[in-house]
C-alpha cells in the first residue's frame, strides 16, 4: 500500500483510519481510533467515533447534544437558505 502526501491510501481512505467530517451547520464527526484528551493531558474517552460540538451550545461539551438544531447555529461563511418572500 502507498500513501499520498495527505496520508490517503490507494483507495482514497485515510491511511491511519481516521477521518474528520465537518457537517454543514452542525458538529464535527471524527471516525477511526480517536482519543479525546483534556487540557491536562488526561484521556476523557477513547472511541471509534466522536461527535464534537461546534456551536458552543451543547450541555455536554465537548460532545454534541444536538443544540445546533435549536439555537440557530450557522457556520461561518455559510449563507443560510433564503426564505421565500411573502405576498
């Protein structure tokens, strides 16, 4: 197996098995062997999938609790869909 400069294998998958998906107006989803570490270096969780809050509204930080669906979070640079004009 070979890897390209950004670490993908011959099939386009991350060579280390980790992928990061930034969902539009939603959380960051990290798949693969993942360790979430606190600022002091202690490991909070080790998992195959972690969903992290990006809106700042989660009551379970650093994890997403779906608050972005209710608090109007819009990612920077993403224009919200325009509502049709009312007559």
